[in-house]
């Protein structure tokens, strides 16, 4: 598999997971949380104008006290 095929497969997986989360009849908090995380990851990885690096997200995550 070439790198571009890997990226296409990853993008398709993100889309499938997002659609699955959105189409649930009665989504719970975990479903919305997972769907939100997947959506942010997809935007972060495939947005060609991004300025963030993985290290930026790690710093944000370390200082996030929402679920702690």
C-alpha cells in the first residue's frame, strides 16, 4: 500500500465513523464525544492550511481539565 492509499483508507474510516455516530437513533454522551474527537482529528489531519502540530495538541490535552 502506498502512502496515498493509506491516507485514503484513513479518511474513509473517519467518514464512516462520523456517519455512524451521527445516525444513531439515541446517541449518548460517549457517542457524541467519540464523534467529536474523530471529527476534530479528521479536520486536523486533512486540513491543508493547518498550523498545528501534534505537539500542540498534546500540550492542549495535558492542560484540559474538563474530564478530570
